């Protein structure tokens, strides 16, 4: 490859710029070429409506994908959980790097843990998925909380706590880690309490299908396990016919890794694994009803196996009434 700089399309937020910068460094290592960040504003960045109102699906990625198809950038970096489940013609998911910790976290006043929040605590989140699971947990554990819909970047959301307007906010561990702000976390939410969004903690590196040389180079950044895990999770989401703003949680993991997550260790190092577990949850935002199920399969080695595991679990969840808990279904 020549030394001409590669153009990386990214959203303008601090988090998007941080994770794109990390990918840019990795791409330079594998290609030997400099990478230039090209900032692109998406509809999700400029709209002040809540994600459930604007549809959620694709609002943070459409402008980036259009720039790729027009040849204005060479590749783009997305938070994988923001990607619609259908891959558009002309674009390729060239790499899914090693996933960060997929868990959700609490940033609360006075360093409080979730279980120690006072009765009536106001918890901010823009996610119906988080609302459904937090409210369901509160109902079964005699906690009194109020979930409050919020939008905004990490600074804005944590600012609601600092100002006293909210008692706590829920954020993704991965985003705070990429920003170097994990020290602000007051509690990590077990995946038994709140299942993350499908693909949470993972990044997606996408480029034009016509650029075979770049696709081959970017493939060096791909982590096969992360890819197959998020494929299973996104297959579940697609089979539920739900958009990425729907109240759906999913996590595919290896058994020792999932046990490690519950202990607070995201690595699961040194353990032999033979099975993958896929868990899914759908719930009403008020927590009054949840459908939560899981299935296991051999450690998946192919895209098709992962897709099948996700669609099979979705079918079981739909048979238990999941469709009625998602509201209007988004395609």
C-alpha cells in the first residue's frame, strides 16, 4: 500500500473520537499508513428527541455509511450496538476488534452502589432496555426507584448527578474506559441484573465492499470470538424484529467468562471453555413484565451457527410473549 493517509469517518462526540483514535492507531500498525480522522455529524447527534421517539435504528450511522458509499472516507468506526442488523449493499463489516467489558455501570452521588441508593432515587438513562431491567429488579428486590429518560454525552449525563438533579445515571463501562473515566464509576451492574445491549462494548470497522485491499488489511484487527458473539446477539435482535432502541438485552459469552463477569473480572483468564451461552431479555420499560431466557451451544465457529443460535432463542422468547413487550416493532 502507498503512504497516502487513510480517511476514517467518525462521529464528533468525545467518545466517538476517542475510540476512533484508538482504531486509527491500530490500523496504522497493520497497514503502515497514517490515518486521518474525518468528523461527520449524524442525525442522532443533532436531534434532541429521545432515541425511542426518533427510532434509534441507524440514527448514529447513516451519515457515516453514506460518506463511505460516496467515497468521501475509506472506512468508518461505529459502536456496534448502534448498527442496524441488516448489512447494506456495498458495505462490509471488515473487522470487529476485541470487545471491551460489556457491562453497564452506575455513576451515583456520594459513591453509592445501586443497592444502596435511597428510596425514591432518580436514575437517569436514555435506554428503554436499562429502564425495563432496573425497574424489574427494583420490583423484585423491594427497591423504590424512578427511572428518568435523558439524552446527551457522558459529561452531560454525569453532570445531572453532580448538580443533584439525579441520584445516579447508567452508562456503558466500555465507553467510560475508552475515555479514561472508569474511576468515576460507583458500581458495576452484574449481567444478571442488567443484560447489555446486543453488541455493547464492541466496535465495528466498516468499509466499502469495492476496497478489497483495505478489507484484507483491516481483517487483521478482527477478533473471531467477539465477532461470533455479537453475531449471535444481533441475530436475536433481528429475529425479534426490534430496533436498537427497543428494550432488548442480549449477551453471548463463554461459560467461564460469564462467571468471571459476575465476579467482576471481565477476562476469565486461564479457563478452558467448550460452550457458548446466549442470554436474551425483553421487557416493558416500567419493569412490570420481562421475558428472560437463555440457551447454550458449542463454542461457535461460524457465522451461520451464531445466526441460528440467536434466531432459535428469539423464537422461544416470542413464544413466551416477547413481541407484546416491545411496543411498536422497528425494522
